[in-house]
């Protein structure tokens, strides 16, 4: 399991670096006309209120002003991102981009018996932002740390539930349970927001989700954070440990979100979109304003 989780993290980091290296070695393809000439559509793999949704909508508003065209965000959750990917590929339109956590795509070979698309069908364009991912439990639960959750689960085999959502988050948490010989039942959810609501209602006892999804429930003191999976602590919650600090480095996960285009999209167009994303990205803001984090 250590090898698989390490491999997954390597794929996640290389998913954008390697393609960009290759595209810079590729011959340039000229663009005869300015882009965009009409409205642009971002198809999201997750539902409204998710970290990917919130960050992409902010970026869409900024890009709309830069491009002088409407930018529409379309949520297509479900099927471990396959619903959104199919909608994106079927659109076959260079004014339609796929917005997705990279982890959703890199996890497919490990989680699906049949992947209904080819890697070459999705062309990475740009990283948009990093998502802070956290492990949370209901506030009434006695667990105050990841170690407490492990101890509580071990003391009650098969009696606690965890919320399964999508992609590498499921893959990593399931691996964490297996590595530590923990018996916790998985409850599948189509949207991470629904999982978070059920966590607050104590229908499930653990969830691994973006901090943006959990924030409204944190504000109302219905859930509490045990750890963040990112490599570094999040400045807004400096007292919350990373999973590595909590003794479980196998859960380390930096959530990258990015834009993908269709196979064959010309290099100049990809570079233009990437440059515009860099100029309008949250990365240019301070961490106190959520910065590059969502």
C-alpha cells in the first residue's frame, strides 16, 4: 500500500509538469483567430459547494472579465468524475474545458475495472489552485486527534462509518484503514457536501474532504478537524496537525485542481489559457485571503 500511495502522489505531481515539458518541445500551431470568440464553459467533476466548485467559480468570474466573454460553470458530479468527463468529451468544443481535481483522474486505474476514456483524450492545460483536504469527525465525538480516531475505531470494529466520495480521497482513506487493520464501513456519496452534512448529523463518523466543503459546518461548530492531508499546515487553522505530524504520512495528499482541454488543442491556445489562469489565479492572493488554497 505504501508503494501505491507513493505512486499516486507521484502521478498527481507529474500530471501537469510532464505534459507542459513535452508541449514546449512540440511544434507551434498557429491560431488564426482570437480566443474566446463566444462564451466559455467549465465542466466540473464535483457538485456546488465543493472546494473545486468554489475556487473555479471565483476564477471563472476573473477570467470572464479578462476574456470579455461569459464563463459558465456547469456541475456534473457522479460516477467518480466519469459523468463530467463524458460530457466534456461529447461536447467536442474548444470553448469547453474540464475542471477537475487531478486526483480524480489518477485514481481511476486503481478504482475502476474499466476506464471509459484514454489518457490522451484529456490534455492538461494549467493548474488552477491547491485544495486543502482535511479529515473531520462530528463535534460530539470524543476523538480529538487522528490517533484518537484510530483507537476509537479499533475499540468498535465495524460499528463506525466513513463517508466515501470520489477519486484518490477514497483510495487513500481505504488504504489507511487497511494498513492499520481498522474495520470501518464505507458509505458512498455522490457529492462531498452531502457527506459533510451527514457527518454533522452523526450518520457517519469520519470524512476526508476539502476544507471549503467543511468550513460552513466548522463555523457552526458541528464538525471538528483532526488533521489536514497537505504537506504543510494551513495558516487559517495553524493548530491543526498535518497527517504526517499525526503519525500517518501515508495519508499525505496535496489536492491539485486544474483545467483540461481536448486532445489536439493547439499549443498557443493552451499557453494563452495557462497564462491567463496564472494572472487571475488565487495564487496571487495572500494566505489570509485563502491564497492558493481552497
